[in-house]
C-alpha cells in the first residue's frame, strides 16, 4: 500500500499519512492497485449494508459490492467532485448496481412464472398433479424445447404466455389469420408436450 510516512517533530516516531478519498481516486486513475485496496477497506462495509438492504441476500450483495469497486476502478479517471464526494459517488454506483440486480432477479422470477403457465397447459386433463411438478422441475428443459420450435410457432407461444396476448390480439399484431394463429399454437403445444414426454417429464 503506497502511503506517505512522516517523522513526528521531537519524538523520532513515524506517523502514517492517510490519503484522502480524492487522492485514492486519482491514484486509481493511475492504476495503483493499492489505492483500490485502501478504498475497499474504507467503504466496503457501507456498500455491503446498502446492497444487502436492496437484495436481501449475502451472496448477491457481495457480488454487487465487488462489481461496484470494479466499476469505480474502471471509471476512476471520470470521477468529478461536481458529482459529490467519493463516498457519495460509490454509494450511488452501488445502489444503481443493486437495483439493476434486483430487477434482473424479478425478470427471472417472472420468466419462471411464465414458463409455469406453459407447463400447466402441457399437462393432460385429469393427469396426476405430481406430473405437473415434474414438468416444471426443469425450466431449462422447457426453454430448450421452445428454442427448437419453428420461429412462427415460438412467436405465438411467446406472445400468448410471455406477453399475455389473446389469440385474436396475436393475429392482429402479426397480421396473421386467426385460424393460422390457432393452428400454430396447437402445433407448438403438441411439440412441447412431445419434448417433455421424451424427457419423461409428462405422461404420454
């Protein structure tokens, strides 16, 4: 760690001159790794508390803190006191990253719910509810099956289940006859069911 060492007058003892936040940022702009370590020691606790409040989990909070300091390292030369203190700048960086991570988590959760809606339709009427759990056990399997659908069939499924459009609305948006939309939906659901059957996720 690059610190200035001074001798206290009349004592012969050495005192360490602690660099200011602004000095650390300037050192980081010169790519001094020691400056990054100093700044991390100084503010990682504050940023972790903030990220934890937003995300509610230790692992994602730690990831966000690491990302915040990496971002600070990359953007150190762009820092300006007009944006506030270094502490405030770091807090804003961390908060924005935490919010981005939170929104990403919500999108994933929403995607899982949407996949469940498709999975539920793939279960035959009267089929054991346990089979539904099996069908939804691996969302990745369903995503892979979706990816293998012809583009026009995948489109109607995504519009119906991921965007909540009715078949009439899909027909209007895609400029496709309603009967064609219904046929593509039926064919797509059949292929998805077949893919899950082959994987042993639903009964034949």
